[in-house]
C-alpha cells in the first residue's frame, strides 16, 4: 500500500477535539495507521522524577488515526484527497485531487 501521508506533510484535522487545526506530520506509524502531528492531540502526563528528568506535569502530542486528517492543498490551503500519477520522468508522484497540483516536489 502506498503512503498517502508522509513525514513532513501539512495536514488538517477533520474530526475530534482538535478539529480544524493544522500541523506538520512528525512521525508515521504505518502498522497502527496513526500519525503524530505537531500541536495536535496534546495530552498531559504526571511524570515521576527520574535520574535524568525532574518530573512533574508534562505535555506532549499523542498519535491520531490517519482517517481523522486530510492533506492540505498546496494551492489554496483547504483539505484535499491525495491521488497518484506517473510524471513525465516515469516517477510515481502524489497530487492533490482538489487542484491537481503535485505534492511531491
């Protein structure tokens, strides 16, 4: 299966608590169909002090399901679906179905 969303892509959240927020994909977990997005789905953990860390209340991003996000169209910044096509050099590239513009450059 080809990856429609990759690390470094700009995505917008479609559902849930962070609906409407945009962020960059930091990490992809293909086995779980989840992605880590900067500034989205932040959770709070109470962490016990260790030898290396002071401990306290920590905030960090948790992974969200890939079906809850959509790629941001490079032309107008609105959510779009991703398609695949072969360019003139014979490479497989991703493109925004909304505008037809190539995502992989």
